[in-house]
């Protein structure tokens, strides 16, 4: 009986891990398709909460992000702190804003180092992650990685929306995205929509971006 119960528990956990392996838009205000597998701290399949319901509250709660930079003069600079999962916005070295973020997983780590903003695109769509759809809107395949997932015949590719995209290294940038409460992206830095918009409006091409562990 005990062995049977343990087997049922193991199967249930395996199914739960499978269902939660894609960080899609459920439980958030982000409307784009899901495209990233997430990681759970300390092997907890629920993320930061002890239960699925508690984790849902963590996902929706943001007591970190703020902006006090309006009217503050000075050259902008951004520090992305991987361990804190925070992005810090400075003007002439004065901290004027903080954004809660979600950076890359261990397998797809956000690159460390000093970079600069090299592109700004308010309406960016990913050419790598998205969905394959039929012309009538039906979804043929979700959570597509075009580098490995073959496109089914008769479908069209719909790239994931990455609003207020600020590219700083290759295909990596900051943008509006789903925030599950832990590092969950393929390398990009996801932010709440209002913070991505604010950062976007206050950076320029050449703004320094420092990514620290």
C-alpha cells in the first residue's frame, strides 16, 4: 500500500512538473504566447510558494518595482543583478528606479558583463520563440523554438511579443514579459510592462548595461 501511494505521488509530481515546465501567460497580465521553460528553486515544483495557489499570488505580487526618475537629470545606466532578480536604473549614478525581473535559466543564462543598448524596438516580435498556427487561428504547436522545431505544413509562425525591447547583447535584451518569481527565460531580461515601458523611454542607444552575478 505504501509503495502504491508513493508511486501515485511520484507520477502526480511528474505530471505537475510537465504541466508547469512552460512559463506561459497564465496568472499574469502578459498576453503573448508562452515560450520559456522555468526552473523552481530547491526543486520545488510550485516555484516560490508551498502550494500552487500560494505561488500564483507570488507571481501576481510586485512589491519591488518603482520609478522616481521623472525630471531627474543625468546620463542613464542600468545594472541587472542576477542573484537579486532586480534591474537598477541610475541617472548620473543616482538610483532612480528598480524593476523586478526574470533572467535566463542555468541552461540559458543571461550573459554577464558590461554592454550597451544597441537597439530599441517598442513592438518587437521574436523570430526564435512563438507558436505555429493555422491560417484560421488554430494553434498547431505552442512554445516553439524555431531553431529546433520544424514548422508543420500549412502553418504560419507567430512570434512571441516582446514589447519595449531593449537589445544589449546579440539576441538578448530587456522587454515586457512573464514574471513567475524566478529565473525562467532563454536569456532575455523580462520586466513588468510598466517598468519595461519606463526603462525604454529613459534609455538611449549607447546606454550602459552592466549584468552582475
